[in-house]
C-alpha cells in the first residue's frame, strides 16, 4: 500500500517536473490583437498623371476609378504592428505617430508614411486613381494588386509577409510593365496586343508568355530557371522578372 502511494507521488512529481521543463524550453506566447489605425486622404488630381508610392511592408490594392471623369486620388491605409517572422516579432513603430506623407510636384504625386520604415510596420493600402495614371510602387515585403491603369506600371516586391512568398497581380488595358519580384509570383494580363518587346523570366522557377491566347514556347536552358521573350511592333516594353518563383504574362 505504502509502496503504491510512493510510486503515485513520484509519478506526479515527474509529470510536474516535465511540464516545467517543457515550459522553459518551449515558451508559450499569447498574442493580443491590436486595433489598427486607418489614415485617409483625398487629393485633387486634375494636374496629376503619376503616382509614386513607397508602401513599406504590407499590401497594395491600386485601382483605376471607373468614372472616366474622375479628378481625385483617394487613399486609405490601415496600419498594424509587424507580424512575427522566424518566431520573433520586430519592434513596432509608434502607430500613433505615423502619418501620411503626401507631396505633389509637377504631374507626380508622391505618397508614403512618416515615422515608419520597412520592418517595423504593416500597411494595407487601398488607392483609387484616374485611369490615365501611371504608377511606381516600392512594396518591400507583401503583395500588390493593380487594375485598370492605362499609363503604365513599375512595381517591385522583395518577398511575402512573415517569410512567405510575395505576389504581384496586374490587369491593365495598356501601358508599359516593369515588374520585379525577389521570392514570389507575378501574374499580369494586358489586353492591348500592341507592344515593343516582352520579356518574362525566372532565375529559379517557370515563365509563361501568351499572345492572343497562344503560348509562346521557349525551351528550358540547363539550370533551374526559364526565360521567354517576344518582339512586337508597338512601343511599350513589358518586362517581368522573378528571382525565385513563377511568372506569367498574357497579352491581348
């Protein structure tokens, strides 16, 4: 009887000791959701034709205003602390101190954030511009979606949020395309079939190019990458490049 009680007590001690050891080796983190801060602005755009956005980490949703008589740029950006990466959470910017940085010079509207930098904030941008606009987007880590712009687009993404894959997804009627990705995927559709030169390539990954629904087939050279190019008779250059990931361009 006493032996059984002693064995039972010993088992409970071992279980408790194991629990304490597990807690020490694998600490538990309880995350509290933070209420984000949203900044908004509306800028008269009768003299503007180009948007230059420094987006930092996060997402960008840029669309052309469906109203052909639109004369304003509307901006909404939701701010959040950076998410965890490699089991660590970077030090967050003081969200209360972050403001929109807006500067119009000639035909260019420059947009960014004050008191913030890549790595210490996550920003979710929703922007509407007149369809005639061109744009340049520096998005660092995250995803970019662009629809409807006719003036051309330059966009670069390093990778995805939290160590994942980045994404660039573009659907436009016309205009030049200069799209680059570090780790992630690019998909673009351009309905105008007139262009000067199209080049899609992945250093490690696959590349696809379609013209009027027909795939332009290019052999895979030795190695992990793929590149497809095609010359046209128009003037716009269409360049889509990925370091690690896949890339696809559909023309017409």
